[in-house]
C-alpha cells in the first residue's frame, strides 16, 4: 500500500504552550479575584462566576505547561501501509505507531471550534484536531483513508461493520439524556434553597435542624442524618462545585451503565461516605454531596477497567481528564482540615464495590442494558430508604431541640479545639441566638481556650459569647488579651464595640473636644494604659490606645501632633479604661505613643 502523508501546521509548541499557560493563569487569577469580590453574603454571583472562570483557566494552564516543559517533535501524520503514525493528542510529545488491525473504533466529531477524530485502539486512543492540520480538509481525508485501508484488510468488511456499529453506539450514548443525574442535581439545589430560607448557611443550629450529619446525634439513634447530610452544603461555592462535578461525572457514568445502576451507585456511595465519616472522622458535623461524587468516580474507575477498550474513545478521553481533575482535587484537599477525607474515601470505596457487583459479569459493554429486575429492585429499595430518611428528617426538624443538638455537638470527646471554636463562633454571631444556645457556645469556647490558652481566635470567641451573655468584664479581659496577642482589625473592632458599652472609667474625666484639646484627669500614678474609643465625622469611630509612663502624672495631656498621625481629622476621644496591669499591651506601646484602629465592620459581632 502507498504511503500517505497528512501535513500538520508548523508551530513553535513551547511558545504556544506559554501563551496557553499565560491565558490559563490569568483566568485563574481573575477567578480568584471573583471569589474575593464575593462579599460576606451567603450567596454571591461573583463567587460562582469566579469558580467557573478559575476552573476553565486550569484546563488552559495544565496543557500549556505540558507543552512548555516537554515541547513536541517535528513530524506529520502518516498512513504507511497497515500502520498509522500520529501524535496521541494535541499535547503529546512524540508520535506513536498504531497497527490498523488494532483499531476498534473511529469517530469523527464536529463542533463549533472545528472537528476531532477519535481513534480507539486495543491499548490506546488517539485524538486528532482539525486545527492541527495544514489543510482544511486534512482531518476528513485522513478519516476516509483510514476507512479505506481497513476495508482493504483480509477481514476488512467485518471490521468496517464493527466500526460502524461502534459509531452508532457512541451516537446513541450521546443522545441519551442523563435523567437520574439531573434529578440528583435538582435535589441538592432544592435542599440549598431550603437552607437559604432557614438561614442554615450562617447558623449551625439551623444546619443541624435540617439534618446535618452529627456523629453524637447519629449515635443516639438519629440514623436519618446519614441520608439527609448528603443533600446539604456549607456555602454557595460548595454546592456549585459539587453540582458541577456531579454533572460531569454523573452524566458520563449514567450513559455508560444506565440510570438504574447510577441510582444504586450514587445512593450507596452517599451512605458509605456518611457512615465512614461518622465512624472514623474527627469532624463534628458533615454535609455535602461529595460522598456520592467520590463514589461515582470510584465506579467510573471500575467501569473503565471492566470494559476498558470497549468504551467509545470520546468517552475514554473524558474519563482520562476526570481522573486528572479528581487526583488534583485529592492532593489539594489533603492539607485542608475542614475537608472530610474519611467521607470521601468511604464514598469512593463504596462506589467501586457496588459498581463491581452490579456491572454485567461477562464484561461485555452493553450501555443500553437497563440491568434487569435485580438492578431495578435495588434502585427502588435504596430510593425508598432515602425517602424514609428524608421524611424522618422533616419530622425531626419540626420537633427540633436546639440546646440538645448543640450539647450533643459540644460533648463530642474528640472534637478538635478549632472545630469547637468555629461552631461556637457561628452561634455567637447570630443576632437572634437564644440564651441557652449562647451558654452552650460559651462552654465550647471554654474547652477550646483550655486546650490552647494563648490562641487569640479562641479568646476572641469566648469574649464574644461572654459579651452576648452580659458578662462584660470577662469579655473585656478576653478580648484585650486576644488583641494584645495579635493586634489586628477584627480584634480591634470587637474590642471597640465592647468598651463602647463599658462606661467611663471611675474617677477619670476626659474632654470631648477635638484632638487638639484632649486632656485626661484623675489618673493613677505610675505606668498605665489608657483604653478608649474615638468618633469622627463620616466614620464608625474605633479603638484608641495609649501608654503613659510618668510616675507622678495625675493629668495626661495627649500630644496633638502625634495623635493626628493615627486619628482622622476632627476625631473626638473618650477614655473608657485605665489599667496598670496590661503589661502585654504596654510592650507594644512606647512612652507617649498611641495606637488607633478604625472599626472596619469586619468584626461580625451583632
């Protein structure tokens, strides 16, 4: 047979890769800015758009870096007798040889950006893009020449008939609608809407009311939380990312194994992940559909191994990219303590196990096979179990006891101090938090401070709980120490709001004129710290701090020239505290120096 050459465009792949990487990096930075611009609300379109842009940028950055690092050899696509010599894909470094007898499927797929030719062999898949060819019809001519060469083989007629059958299967799978996947996506969106209505994204008590997975409550018999927790999410990006992953994984897997098998895999993985989290995770609360999503990935791995080279090559390429994406997700999640690794691992193992059990035992790829009575009954039974669990969760929400739920959470013996602190803080910042919930939050904060007494964020939470409960002196002591350990805008804002309500210091008078006329009288002798608030036109004011080291002073005239450097124009000062014992605050103040911190509104205390 003649040797045919299909020329490719000559290009500097490293320069092209650098351009792709630059575009991808810019998109990821823009996405990160969108995430940062999302504000403090529970839902922000800026955050969601930012995630999507960053996600798209990643798929530009990764292949671009591969081209920059590896480069690409010179060469064209060649059809030499019964051999095809071509690059495996747009980012492959070297060409490889494929015997025409090993080709099991050929699919030419057209789209807005051009056409792609997927060539599936017994051991590999080639993906050729029309944009790589020097002529506009190069890819189409290659597809036609391949078919003619295969037809010319001794058993060519049977081979071509098999190729046509594979094309029919691929097109049928592409037309198939993933109804089960759409239903699961709709379920988590509806649950998220309920969370928004109940304020559960900002209130851990409301999250527990709706059915979050709390090991202490599950151990007391509230088994339905193993079901309901899989439909709840912690914030908008959480549900958006899981919904996107579910759409990518679920729609592909459902086309490969059918909707009934997907229902079994999804629900079994959700239960397996929730159970693993309950038994082996240190988390006090678990929510999210990632248990089931990791199960879908585990099932996809098994499906790929069982059917291997029977799967249409276009779907095999999708599996390859999904493996890369999930692997990166796993690596990124390892150092993040808030991510429940036990839930992910439990879902992944459950998905692999159930897929191995329910896939056809003969290993023949039959995507149109609904699975028979056993599969249908299994899907129905699991759906009924989840339905009962969700109904039970609804009854529990109606008769919910907030204090009991928080106490169960607080009684978790292995709860890390950070989780205790975060849960307590979410209660503290609720404007309508009941007193009994605040008392439990204070107990949780006490445990966190006992474990790590010099952690300023823990002291800050305990101060907030005491402040909300009317324990002003204890709140001030905690907040002053937190601020002294880590001076910053958040702790300064909290301290400002607390001392604003504390009243003036006994026996101390301060003029309320502008900075140029500030004079403080009635002071004790010796070194001491002045703590006060300032107000200024057009601002919320803030915290004022000064150190006086004159042993004989009973009146302090604060230096206007120095004050004007730290206070806004027209500021007025009111001294609220005088204390000689705050040595740690004094260490940060030299004699005659002042500190002023504006109330930036980031403190979140009601």
